[in-house]
C-alpha cells in the first residue's frame, strides 16, 4: 500500500481558553491564564497496521513576557 495510495490526513485545530474567565467576587481576573493555541499536522497510513503522526503547535500565554511556546510532536503506532 506504499506510494500514492497510502492515505494522508492533514488537520488543524484552534484553541482558546482562560481558566480565570468570568471570575466572581474579589477574585482577580489574571490575564496570565488566557491561552491561545494553533496546531497543525498530519496522520499518514503507509500500511493498514502502521501509522505515522506529526504535529506542530504554537501557543501564546496571556502575559507579554516570554509568552510563546512552540512544540513539535512525532509519533508511530503499529498494530500486530
């Protein structure tokens, strides 16, 4: 199944979350806990029992100082 017939699936994802969103009472809404992430990658199936996966993620954190995280992930899975 190698070659042009091996399925390749591209994907992308966008996440935004803030663990201090809509706080109540005297709790301070700290912008440090706001996060935004964009992830893209692929899953390749060169064989029905073998999968290769790769992804790249770029995440920013609410505060301006040192607020960028970049991650690369590689994975292999096999079924016997």
